[in-house]
C-alpha cells in the first residue's frame, strides 16, 4: 500500500489501538477532532474542529483541500460522527455508507420502519412525542413494552415497562434526556452522553414490543457486496431488567451452528435493508422462540472505548478496525480468523455509588489473575460518578479483558476481577 494515501479520521477515540491502526497500514492521517491525542506521532495533520458538527468538519476539510492537502478515504469509529463521515465521503466521492443509510441505522425508529418494510424480523416499534401518544400505542401493542430514546447510545434511558404507571415514568424520563447537559446528584455531576450519541432531529421516544430471548451482538465489516462476520458475541449474563445496561461479552459463541447461521443471515438481511454498503457494523439480535429479531443496528464497529474489538482479536486473531479501514479504502473485504478461536471476553466493572473517586483498590491483584490480559481505565481519581439509571447509564470505571483455554476460565477471570476491583471515594 502506498504511503501517499491519506485517511481522514473523524472523532477518533483515545484508544491507542484504534489510533495506531492507520499507521500500521502505512497511511498518512488527517485527524478531525476537538482535542488531538497526546501522541502527536499518530497523525500528520490535526484539524481542530468539533467532530460532531457536520458543517464545521466540512469547512475544515474544504480548507485542508484548498491548501493543497489530499484525502483518499474517510473513517470514524465513533457513533456520534457517523453522519459527519457520510457527508464528507459523499462530497468527496469516496467509499462509505450514504447519509440515508447512516440515518436509517442511527434513528432507531427509521431502523424499525425499514426493517419491517423489508420483512426482516424486528420488534414492532412506534415513535411518540407525548404521553397520550405513548399510552395509545401501549393499547395497540400491549404490555410489557420497552421505551427508549429515538437516537442515543449506551442503553441510555432504555426501560422495560409493565403497566401505565411505569410507562408514564419512563416516558417522562426519556423525553427529559435530550435537553440536559449533565446529570447531578448530591453535588456531583457528570456529562449527558445523549449530547454525543443523539442524532440531529431525532428526539422522540420509542415504544417497542418487548421480545423474549437471549441477546447476542454480531460485528461485521462489509464492502463490494461482501458482508463478513468478525464474531458473534454471547452475552452470558441476563440483563438486570427493567434496565439494559451492557455487561460481559464472550467469544466465540457457544450457540449451535444452525442458530449462529440464522443470526448471521438475519443481521446481513438487516444491513442490506438499511442500505449499509461500506463500513463496519455492530448488530444486536435476540434469539426468540420464533427465530432471530433485530434489536438495533449500529453503523460502526462495536467498542469505541470498550474491549469489543480486542476481544475479537484475542479470540480470532483478526483486528476489526484494520479490516474496516481497508473497506473504506476500497480494498476487498477478505480476512480469515483462526480455525479454532480462543475463548475470550470482557466485562465492564461498575461503580457502586455516587461520589468523587479518590482511587481504586485491587488493581495489582486483578492484573495478576490467570487469564486477565488487560485493564482499560474509564475513570480517574478526581472524576465524579453519578448512579442514576437509566437516564445516565455510564458508571463503568474500568474494563477487564481476558482469554483462556475454556469459556469457563474466561468468565472466572472476569468475575474474579469484578470482585477485586473497587473504587475508593473521597468521602
């Protein structure tokens, strides 16, 4: 690959593995985001611009090109910048998902509508703006139901409701998320993640059929008409309903092959129906008694900061971000993992109360556990934690990555680390 090729990377995570991937491919990097990484060697040009502002990024890109710069491909690993990357790629005539496809994936109502029209199994979904509309839909679909923001992430606000009173409370909670900059409790405050994940002009509340069954996540890279699976992630522990905060992932899947094929087929059908043609995807599917049903389709690889891709790499030897970048560079989607994947997985470790972090205990003990590969810190001393589910689902202070000879070894390492790692509070 020629070193002269230049990648525009929008809203890159601080995850060094992601940031170093373009360099491993021999690419020059134009990085468009508000704050550059500490390691200046990971990019050639920095465009200091709000990575979530479509017009601002476009203006910066036009300025870069007018000054003699070049861009050969456009990529982002961040949910909140997918629409920005699509707009830039369209303007420059470069490979990538269309703006329409990105909207269809990020707007969960539009996802449901298009999948339903295409005959891809998915929960019945309606979008509402008022309590009265929500109650009317509940009468049509019947309880239990799931309410969620029309466009957000990290399971923010997602709530299972069993009756009218719970529906009203969940509706009020979700409809109040969009206008808030932060969440506060007892003098502590944290930013509202909806400000990053929300899609422009998609601020309704979804009322959705609740579907029973185990949930799985599938990661894909696709381009040139090929949709290639990176991995199926089992979610080995049930959600703590009525909320749906993500827990542990484990790969490879232990599902029977016939069920795995059904999940893959349904997920690819969903990607095609939504117009996804070039990029990566993280698809959430429930395996119901009547077969797979799509819960949501994310138009980017799983794990901007989480260990999703690292878990796949430990298991299969394939680094999803590299294959995604090859897809947006217009190269064939063609990769092969291990014939016998290694069991691997990760888990978030959640803080137990609101407060200011002073530090953490159990770190050396957790790092020394057999099977533990790495810890990734999501919080630092001095940070605030606000336990306020489900409107603020972010209370993970560290992620744990593990691998082992057996699934049981991986889960044991993750469970032991979860018991050892504890936040220490200022007071």
